[in-house]
C-alpha cells in the first residue's frame, strides 16, 4: 500500500506535472483524431494519466476520472478571478467553508463573461459587498507559484484591484465569515486560492496605481 504524499511532496513532485501533460495530450488526441487505433491509444494514455494522478494524490481512480470527465475539447488552462477590495487600508477576505482558510473573494471565470465583470460578480456573491474593478494587478500561472494543494487543472489566476462601492457582509453556502484585515495581521489563508504575496502585491498597487501589471 502506498502512503498518501503530503502537500510539500506534491508541490515539488514533477510527476504531478507529467500526469497533467499526459492527460492534456490524451484529451487533445481524443478531440481531433478520427483514426480508431489512435483513439484507442489516446484512451489508454488517458487511463494512465488518471491512474498516475490517483496514485500521487491518494484519491480513488474513479474520483479522478469523474473530475476530468466534464473537460472536453482542446485542453487549455482554467481562469481563476480574484479581487482586492479595501476599507480603511484593510483588505477584504472571505473564509472558505471547504477548508476553513481565508481568501480573496473570487472564483472561476464564466463563459461569455468579461473577466472584470466576473470578478465584480464574485465579490458580491461571496461577500455581499459590491466593488468596481480599477486595474489588473497580476496574471499568474499557478504552477509557477507555491499555491497548495496543487489543482489537477492548469490555472491562470487574474488578480484585480477593486474599489468598494457599497453592500454589507453576507455569508452563503460557500463562505462562513467575512472581514477586512491588515496586511501585517492576516488570518490563516486558503493557500490554494490566495497567497500572502498576492495580498502584499495588492497593497502595493493600492498605494501606486501606476505600477505595471505583473505577469508570468
């Protein structure tokens, strides 16, 4: 029996990236290939990628397969939108029910929805506060930064500086608490969603809107 690896091992384990690349190759092949023999090989590759991911994460293979099933067509990164909203030089964070950690309000970008509108919508839905996007602070490839636990998906994270325009705190099925925090007194973060350096970067851009967007 193989012991489930800890988060630090997964974060620096290149097999996680290799499994994801095999999954992407298989998905692209199944999308574009018309040869029955090639399709069979791509299905085999996909099964290998699922088995590798299951072994590396300690999750059942069926759960891993179900995780990837909704994803069809050419494999591309997913988009995670996050907003930095300030009040009295403190930043808005929401407490995730999923892991008990705090994060910048945000979530997946929706199809046919502009990113700026999407992050404004997410802020309202997750916190009850309304905000207006001022600028894009960062576009981060999460594989190049220590977000953990690592997602099986390849994710681009868009971090926006926003201006508070109204509203009031409102919990929901995903969020158990809402608050504003000083950069030097942050709560335990949900590090798969938000890193301390994300928040520090937002504070820097709040002080100086002329700073250039950071990108990978």
